[in-house]
C-alpha cells in the first residue's frame, strides 16, 4: 500500500515546500514570492479571512487590486501544489495533514513546558528547528513572529537543559544549553544554564571556566559585567588570591633595618 502523501512546509532557515512523503519527497521549486508570502502567512496566522490576507500581503494596493492579487496567487499555488491550502467561505487554512516546521517547534516547546510531561518527551530538538524564521524577509508580520519564535525557542532550550540535568542526563543537558548559547552568545540566562549544569554534575572547574569565558566576552562586546545573579553561582569557586595577602618581612632585612636606625 503506498504511503500517504504528507506535504511539508519549511519556514525556518528559509522557505520550502515538499510534496509526496518522507521516503520520496518532491520539492516544489520556483514559487513566486507572492505565492510564498501567501503560504507563509496562512501557516503563521491559522485561519485568516481573505480580506485580512490581502491587506497584509498587498498593503499599498487598493482593496480590489489586493483581492485580485490574492486570487492570482491562489491560482498559481493550485497549479503547482494542489490541495496545500483549503478555502471555507471567506477563510483560508492549511489543508488537513500538511506539516509545518514552525508548528513542530511550537509542539516541542509545549511538551518541554508541560510539568506533567514524560521525561522521554524532553530532548534537544533536531537541527532543522533551530533556524530563524524566514531570514531575509522584512515584512512587519514576519519580524514580529520571528522574534516571538526566537524567544519561545530560547526559553524552551533553557528549560529542557534544566529538566535534563535534573534527570541526570548531563551530556544532553549541556547540548541544549550550548544550543541556546550558540543562538544568542550574549544571553546571560543561557550561560547561567551552562554553569548550573556543570555544577549539578559536580564539575566546579568547568562551571568556573564557563563563567570566565562569558565574563570576558561580555566585557569585550558590551563593556559590562555579569549580573549579581550569575556571580552568585560561582562565589566560593575561585581560589584565594595570594597577591591580596600582605607578605611578611624577611627576618634578615628586618634586622638590618633595625641596626641602621
């Protein structure tokens, strides 16, 4: 029995549409930008009315022209990827069964934040879910959603690192924590997560090294110090500074000094 068709839309790290199934994917190439924007908007908006889509995608055009552009984009999409979108009255939505990487990212973050979730469901996401939303697109609705997804992903990575560390999976916890650091090298909460995982594993030297590396980067890039919140994590880990202790005078030199007086 042939595998069911499972269209997939990718919006992270760039726009792509794949038809067929995972075993025999068929990429859809050369979609016009207007069609790409239509598909992306529906993916990110859920079930938007036609009038809303036309206004967002062609904001500078008269309403009649915007509606005409929307009909043209739908016609072009239907020719190359039939059944990807469905229309119900004045509303557009994704057809049943269409997968979207942004939705998979949201599902993963939801599992991570669920306190009743099974530890098996808590893991580092695959690399394809760590990219930025539609890089190079500067529409207002894309910029807002890009920042929302960035924050969602960062908080989820820090949360999954904490939960993996609590479960004793320190190696996986560090992978999640460093994924957050790579995405935002100046984000202190990500570096605090790295330090906490090292401390949970009993690696004080590694924790101190991670702190010092962040302190150096922060000073070079922003000219500021880590917060007191992060500093408290490593208090007591540093050895005493010998230079801060006043040296005792040499007995011979003390005797010479006394004779001279």
